[in-house]
C-alpha cells in the first residue's frame, strides 16, 4: 500500500461511519485525505531546506531530521487511521458522532496517535466507538489516563475485571486473596496495590466495601448470567463486596477491557454469599467465556 493511500475507503462506509470520519476530519484537520500527511510533510521539508540554504549549505544532520519528521508523522497518521477503522464496525445504528465534542476528539487523537500495538489500538477503538454511540460517555480524564497506561498494566486490569459482577454497578468481588480462585489468576496484594496507585481501583485490604440499601430480592449478573439472591430483611440489606472498588476511570474502562469469565468463580461467589446467610433464589448455569460488555 502506498504511503499516500488511506486505509479507510470513504465510499464504502454506512452513514454513521461516514459522519464519524467527517467529524474526525473536521476536528483534527483532514486526517483522512490520502495526500494530507505527504503534503504537510513535504511543505515542512521544503521550508526547512529553504531556511537552511539561506544560512549555509544544508547538512546531513538537517537532512536526516527532515526525513525523521516525515517518517514519524506518517506512522502517527497510520495509527490514527487504524484506530478509526477498528472503531467503525462498532458503531450502532443510533450512534450520534455529529454530537461529539471537537475538543474531546482533538485530545483523543493527540493521545492515541503514538499507539501502534494492535491490542491497545483495539481498546482505543472501543473508546472512540463508545463515545460516538453515546457522546459524553468517556471523560477527557479517562482518555488522558488511557494515554499513560502501558500494555502490561492494561492486561493486569483486564485480568482483574474477570472477577467483576453487575450489582447495580460493575463491582469487583475480591474476598480472599489466599483463595486459589484468585491466586491462580495472579490476583495478589501487590497487583491490587499497583492498580490502586494507578487510579483504576480503590483497595482496602482491611475493611473492604459494602453495597447498602438492598431489597429483599436482588438480581445480580456475571457475564450475562442472572442470579436472584434473597436477603434476610425486607429492605435496607447490606452485601459485602470485598477488598477493591473500581474508580470512575475504572468503571469507564471495565466494560471494554476485553475480560472473560473465570471458570468456577460464579460458584465460589454464591457459596461465599450463602456463608453470609444469603439465599440464591434461582438456579444458575456454569460460568462461560464472554465479552466484558456482558459483565
């Protein structure tokens, strides 16, 4: 593929995708015109040569600097287009890309343009598509945080989110770090402390956290599987949810991080709840591998 060719064929896109590409181009500056990056880089190179010649003969050092600029900008352009291309199939028919904030888009591409790893690009594409589907869904702070997150840290967070249930909100259920259900997945004190330092979770190894004001019957979900739980009182019940809590940034990233259900974890949690004198009031299937959007 030539360096002046866009990887996105604008003529083959459905309307929501076309609107998103146009919105991005307006906000960031013509990024999908195939000649754009080449034209800009060429102009910069010519300007540098003219300025250098006005002072002295251009040096090899200056020539290498111009070539480096062109190469780096072309790579950033490709990253932008690849992330956008990955986002387009994730758009819903009800997406509203025209309502996306231009400053949000500018900041988004400023942070993601250096991301060339395929898995990390996929994560960025989910944020872009999610924002287009529901403008305002992801804060600028979350985008900035993602820009500073390396791949290893992202993988740690993904592994942790495999232990999340939907209990009103997405909640991590980390009860006993010595239990093999956690230790076999390398969920350790050190890992939780590190993710706490990063700002993805709040970790309280001594006191833990609780959900309050729960009704007599509540329905909770683990990767799409519903379990109804009966509490002792008619109202104002409490449920211990363990040692870690997702922060706002963590809540925004958890559903798109790519986590999968842990075998036997659903059974472990229900046994734990029965030890708290709670009663699972409906049958539940074995845990299955599922998308994080089904947490």
